C-alpha cells in the first residue's frame, strides 16, 4: 500500500510540474507539497494499519527514497536531467519537497493510546 500511494502522489506531483513548471517555482512547489500532504492524509486514514509516528516516518522516508530512485531511473532512461519529483538541485525549494515527502505522513499519525477504547 505504501508504494501504491507513493505512485499516486508521484503522478500528481509530476503532473503539477508539467502544468506549472514554466510558471512560478514557489507556486509549483506549494502545489506539489499540497498534493503530497493530501495523499499522505488519505494513506494514513485508509491504508495504515498502525498509525504511529514511527510508522508514518518510515513511510515518509520510503517515499523520499522512491522519489530519488525514480528521478535517477528517469534521468538515465531519458538521457537528460529529470527533476519533477524533487525539484532542481540548484534550487533551495528542493529541500521543501524533500522534507514534505518525509514529514507529510507524520502530520496525520496518532498516539498509540488514542487507538484503544
């Protein structure tokens, strides 16, 4: 389920880059961040069996790793740089997206005591 929801988020983020990539970089990163957060919300509410902070951070790190691997594979496949999921390395906005991939699921994690009734 982690990979499936990452694929959904990655497709939305790549489409946002294609749509707003030539416009404002800040608006593009804001849209990408919102997409990542929305998919993380849906994942944590529908698919996460254990909704602890540890689980959420593990999912976030996995999503970032998958984004990095996807960019490397696409760059190699296309023969030119491909930065749709993380942004250009010479932009400080790249850090925002990298942090968003990790932190977004953790925004919706629950404390273990809240799950027991």
